[in-house]
């Protein structure tokens, strides 16, 4: 199997924005190369005595891969036509388009076509922020296992009192002394692992707001990481919604790895914002805690809808928000009638938590 790599030279500040925008044209994952200094916590997780020192020059390389067929076409997954037509060039517009970006339809594109679309996206982003060089290089690799090579970089790590550990590692005595919960994961490429700062912000809030036996709704559950952790913190039952059917096997694997079943976490495939059938299946005024670790473009229209599923006094935890978007999401919480707004930050990310009056 061959893969075509599109390598973009940019800067560290533009990494997340570029990666997010590339979803629109079917490039749903990125390999990042930069020299951002490791934090003290990250250094503690590394299995070497001396961490190589390198000066951070601010330069970043983003590598996107697409499968290359014998007819020299590339296979990518893009949103459906209706969603694409109703989305605006600045990333706003039809919500279902934004949420279904990872589970749309597979299409064929030529390398020239995809490179042109990448160029257009970079030019658009450069209109409102510095993207550095913004140059694109293209090459072909026959490394059929590139999707698994990242495993050499993914190691166990600790968030609060939780040890998150992949299947190929074992907890140490020190790990067990530092934590009282172990989340076993064999992460794939489609969903999160808990390492991202936005997910860690949610984990912090889970420890604060989950109460024994509470009912939890997880919007955009992905592989079910947050729902399963909510169960570990004492939740009685969780319901997760997602548009991507790939969540079905991912959640099943994580449930089994951590000693839970689908009786503990029910998955509903569909759009909770505008699909009445999904809303009815989720149920009304029944949840004590609602989680949503997704993009602001979804969180803002979700805010006025989500209250109908929550009990009075229930907590709404949102994350996946870059700092500059925090006030916009907080304003959406307030406009929807939520109170007790709480914003916590970690790195470039913020979580906004509120309560149903």
C-alpha cells in the first residue's frame, strides 16, 4: 500500500488551526514535528534519563497522509454535499457538516487537486493569522505500517488520580502509589487517548462534579474515554452520542479493556442538535452531568439545545476550546440560561463549565 504525504512547513501557533481546517477536505489526521519544550509532567513520563535539549525555533511541520491507488488517485473522507454547500469559508455554518467531518463519504481526488485545496486553505488562514512559510512538499511512502508507528511515542501518563496506560505497557509500583484509577486503552488513530489538554481539562472536572450513581450524557463521545472515566469516578450510567459509526468498535474495545459493558455506556449514533429521534432516545430532564469535548463551532449551537436533557441544577462541562474562543463559548452558556460559569485553563486550551438554573 502506498501513501502520499503532504508536508506543510508552518509555525507552532498555527498547528491546531491548520489541522482543524484540513478536515474539510478529507485530511483527518496529522503527524506533527516541532521543538516545543517538554513540560515537567511530560519529562516525568519519558523513559530516558536525559531529555535532549533543543532550541525551540517556532517552526512546525505538519504531515498529512492519503492512500494512493494504482491509478494515481487519492482516497479521502469528506463531508456530504449538503453540508459542504451550507458551510461558510470561515469554518462556520451547518453544524452537522462540522460534526460529520470524520464520517462523511469517501471520494477520489488527484494529487494535484488535493494539493490545490491545501494551498487554498493555507491562503485563507494566512488572511487572519501568521502561518509561517506555509510551503507544501509532496512525496510518496510505501511504509504500510505508518499508522502504527506512533505507538513508539505513546506511553502511560497520569492525569490527576488516573493512570492512562496502553496495552503494551505495565504500571509501575510508583504509578500505583500515585493513582487510584487505571484506564486501559489500546488507542487507534480515529479518536482521542486522553493525552490532549482539552481532554485532561474534562478529566479534572469529572473528579469535581461526578457523584455516586449520577446519570451522564457525553456528546461526541468518540472512543468513550470520558464516559468510562465518569463510571470510574462513580457515575451510575452513561449515554454517549456520536455521528461516527467508528465509535461503535472503539467504545466496545475500551469498555471491555476496563471491565464495563454496553449496559454501563449506551451509544447512540446521530446528531443530538437537530435529530428529534436521537433526542427522544437520549431522554429529557434526566442527566446530572453533560460532557461535550468538541469544537466551539458545535458547542455554541449545542448550548441552547442541551438544557432540555438535563435535570435542574445539572452541570454542563464543555472543552475542546482554544483560549481565544473561551469567551464565545461562555457567552453561549449564559445566553442559554446557564449559571455559575467556571473557566479553567491548561496550556492553549480552556474548559467552560456551568449549571442549569
